[in-house]
C-alpha cells in the first residue's frame, strides 16, 4: 500500500478528519495503522496517527510522510476503532481521542529550530549572527528568544538565508543501559588474551573476567568491579572480542519495595454467592455488567482478586480502575501481593517516564493486570477477560476536558468487543448504576455484611445552629471538643474531615462586607497563608492581601471560611497539646508527601489527622476511634443536581474510617441542616432508603437516571454576544428535538465569568432523541469553524458538573 490516512495533531474543526500522505518507498513495509508518523502540514512538521493504509486517494499531489515515530503500532485495531466511538459519543476531535489513550510521554513535543538554508555560508549572515550559527549551522528557537535576535532572524529568513524547522520530539525516551558481553567463545577469549602485548595488563584483566564469568554485565558495574576504565573496555569492543549493547530497563516505581505474597482466602457464603455469576461469565466469554454492592469491608476486593485469578489462568488480561485518591500504597499492595510482577500500576503520582514504562509492560504483554486511575481504561491489552471499576460512583471517572468520557462507558464498550464481564463495585452506587441494576440491565450482586460481622460505628449528628444559640461560636461543637480531648487522653487517634469544596477561605472586610473577587472571573479569590497571597483557582490570578479594605479603607480585613489552615489554627488554641497533621493541596503538593504524611500518622506521630476529601479514602489504621466531620453541608448547596448524592456518599465513606479493627469507633457529623435527608440517612447509613428518596427527587425534577442531560456552554468576551448566540442555539435545539425534550436556557452558568469571558449555557434534558447527536454536531460545526466571531462553544454529553 502506498498511501496512509493520517489524523494530524492540530485540534481544530477544519483539521478534524484524516489527511492522505504518500508513504516513501523506504517506509513501505514499515508503516502500519496505529503508528505515529511525522508529516508535513502547511509550513510545519507535525505528529499524526496512521489510521488506515490504502492504494488510492481522491487527492492528487499528495505530500510524503517524513518518517515513522514508532517501529510497531502503539494503538491496536481495537483502540483505533474505540477512537471512533469516543469521537462519536463525546463529540471530541479525533486527535484528542487517540492522545487520551497514550501515556503523556508519547504526546508530541515540538521544537523550533532556525537553520542555514541549503548552500548558504555563515559569512552571508550579518556579523552579529555568526557566533550563533558557528557551531553546527543551527540555532534553537528558545536561544533565539533569550538572546533577543528574533527580528534579525526574521529578516534573514525573508531573504532566504535561513530556514525555520519544526522538529517533532518524544517527551520521554526509553531508559537504556550499556551492557558488555563476550562476542566470542571462552576458548577464543583465552586465545585472544595470549595475543595481547605483555604490557596490556588492563585489557587482559577484562578478558579474564569474561572467561570466568561468561555473561553480559552492565558497563558501569564492570568498570567499578575491575577498577578499570570504559576506554579499556571499548578497545576490546573495537577488536570485536567484546560487544557493547544498549538494553532497555524499566524505571520501576516499586523497585525497592517488597510485596508479601498473599493467597486466595476461602470465601464466605455471601462472597461465594456473589462470585459465581462473575466466574461463569469469565468462563463462557460472556459480556455482562455486574454491580457489586457491599459496604466497605464486606470483601469486594477479595472477589476482584479471585475473579482476576480465573482470568489469568484462562490466559486473559484484566483492568482494574480505582479512583486516583484511593490508589494508595495499601491498595497497590493488595494487587502486587497477589499477582506480583504481573501487575502494572498507572497513576498520577508516577513520573512521566515511570508511567511510560508501566504502559510499555502492558503493551509488550509482560503483565496481565493493569491497576490505575481513569485513563488506565485504555490499557493496550488485546485479550481482555474482565474489567473492574472499584468505587464506581466516584466523579473522578468522568474526564472534564476533551474527550469528556466516562470510564464506565468506555469499560462497557471495550468489554462488549472482548465479550467479557464488567464488575462495578461500590458501597454507595451511583443512582444511574443502581437504577440499571433494579431494571436488570446490570446484574446486581450484594454483600450484605462486613467481614467478621463488625458493626458500623455509631454516628451522631450535631446541629450547629443549636450550638450557636447556646453561645458556642467555635467551629467545634461542645460534644466534638469533649471527644477530641478524650481521645488524646486515651492516646487514640482522630480523623477530622473538612468538606472544603465550594467553601474555601476568602478575604472579607468585617466593616463593609467587601469580598475580594478575581478581576477576571466572577468568583472570590482563595486565601493562601503560606505566602500571604490570594489566588484565583480558575485563571491563576494572584494578588497580595491588602492592608486596608479597597472599598471603605477599614483595616479590619480578614480571611474567612473554614479552610484547613484555619481549623489547624483553632485547634492550636483550644487543644494546644494535640499533635496535628494537616493534609490538603498545600501540604501534599510534592511527590510522595501524601504517602509520608499518612505514614507519620500511622506511626502515631500525631493525634489528629486533618484534611479535605483526599483523606476520605483508603485510611485503614487500627488506632482511629473517632471521625469528625466539621461541616457536612458545604457541598449540599452547590448548584449541582448530584449534591445530595455526593454528600451522602462522602459522609458514608468518611464514617467508615472509624473502628475498623478491635477498638470501637464513633462518628460525629456537624451540620447546619440536620433535617436534610442525605445527612440524616448518612447518619443511619441507609443507602436503600436514600436511593428511594433521591429517585423521587430526580424524577420530579427531570434529572438522571430518568432523563439524560447534555450541556452546551457558550463563552465570549462580550455579554451581549454570548446571550444572543446562546439564544439562537436554544431555539435551534428546540426546533430539532421532540416536544418531550426539555431545553433550558439561555441562562448564566453558575460561574458566570471565567478569565474575562462571559459564560452562558443551554441544558437539554431528554429520554430518547435520535436527532440529538446530529443537532449537537451541527452546532459545533457552525461555531468551531467560525473562529472570527470569538465565540467558544463546548458540549458535554452526560455532564457531571453543571458549572
Ligand atoms: P472491601 O473491598 O469491600 O472493602 P475487602 O475485600 O477489603 O472489602 O475485605 C475487608 C477485609 O476482610 C480485608 O482485610 C480482607 O483481607 C478480609 N477478607 C476479605 N475476604 C475474606 C475472606 N473470605 N476470609 C477472611 N478474610 C477476608
Ligand atoms: Zn470595607
Ligand atoms: Zn480568575
């Protein structure tokens, strides 16, 4: 085949299709679908994905592929197809669909270079440029910028003396190590040693080493062991007695850790009942979606492990998704402990290089199990036998940027292709999944009790309005304070949980009520004490805290809200003897700090662990006997139809952190709305009742799972332009859909301005609308092509956040 269809790395409407390129003779046998190639595109060279080979093209005058970037396809046939499905279902550009499947290291990086044009001598350039091109006739663009010679270069380029080149680079290289091995037999080595001159002591030493130990060895070790030099070894390589070779090694993030091997546990009766249908589906290669519903500690993970065991024994592969924040060392241990080196782990704590190496283990079929966060759903296995999604209700499984996919949907799509089961596990399933299980679309499996029949810890709900009425203005209720003191005396540990989302600390004037807002966005700035700064989390704007109020000049300007820092301060005042570890974005920014803080807590270096939702998962320490939730309702008031569901899930999750071992635990939930059903029912940990209540709610307000949603967000620098464009879109959508569909808008987005762009939205609620996809595509086509208007339109099918 001489022609390749290529998806190019230019995310725009006009380029969102395949372009044909000629394959030069020398690459005819090399280039295959699923490989990355470098192709000319306009004046530049860019990266692209070959999706198809063909004999003919409608386009005359095809340009040639410059070179392949891979020696073997990095996307197999199934993933190429899945890319089409992603594009169609999330309305994203094709290039994004392929890029999301690959580790970041494989995304292209472009380098711009200025080079002497062919045949041009340095002497033809102005004197001031000579030194820059003296070395090899090339100059890196970054250096040109640094030295302020861009306009000079431009002039010479216009004259044809210089040329600009774009070079496509890999971000990360494979890690190579130099190995030395004998190239001839031991007998020949002995012979060669005899031929060396008497004074070649050093070389003889190396040869005799290999006569004794006839095996490859890393150059570095060889040099160190013999106390010799690389040039001595190289001399022997030159004589073709030894050979030098580059061997790829993996950067293994778990290199220095030993994993204690575990064996399958004899299953309980409930576990047995639950696992049988899964094993049947595995054996019979049947696609089926299971919802494994069981409280934390009911033995779900053991079921995952034993199902995977079966899959491996059948010669197949498994993907396990775990939410990013739950991907703790404890979780990794369970999988590495059972399957050892057959497990690859993919998560954001790894460096780009480590992630790439883990990914390559999968691609080379060296592992059978991939455990990872959302994007691990694209693990390039080719013989999948099961896909497991733990904590399936977690919102982090939905990607909020293009492609806006949900890992659950991708899992089901891939599992259909491979005819294999999907297992969704949760103690608090998403309403969507539980509803599907009720309708028998999913197969419901239940684990009703905790292992060893441990009871769930008792939960007490404290009404903070009552505290205020009785004169307690602190953020700690009297009850919580008493219990904190009690735990410190008993040398037991407490986890204090602050639901920070939507309620971060802000700066307000106590005299006039002025709040510091971001000048570019309609949202208050967040206070960071470390450097006494205010930051906008949406556009990155930063400013110092003013000494006086910009409105009324009062000096009573303070920070407010219940940020973790503030809680820590107050703890310091009321319980000065308490040792506190704080975990939030400020203290866990650096790699490994999350793990270290947890370890300190586990080792008993603190009495209280204070943190945001990141501490809700995976904590399982025997000495925790108290869990306190400081403000249960902060999330309830977000403009989000899932706020009750999220509140319930989170409170249930956190409560499960106490008393998981011998010592009994207690939970305190502080709230201003104790009568709200999601708080009340989290108190009794009654998922089934919560489900019924919330379903009524969703039905009444036309929300999922009764209706599907699609959200169109329009933004522009001018308010009028946004409103009128959104208005047009609303009308158009209405004209294309059935009367059963609900089309809302134009309405300002909950954050009405970000980065100086006004934002309006149109929300569509529908049950079955065969026209919808084409309608949405038409809208995107229209606005993404028209870049002059300055309007940006984005569409989220099944949005999770309505901001
Ligand atoms: P979940 O994933 O639902 O939170 P786990 O699988 O982690 O539950 O099980 C909770 C605890 O019970 C773990 O310590 C696990 O090792 C243990 N466990 C699970 N299954 C069994 C079993 N069949 N026999 C004994 N212990 C078990
Ligand atoms: Zn003021
Ligand atoms: Zn901003």
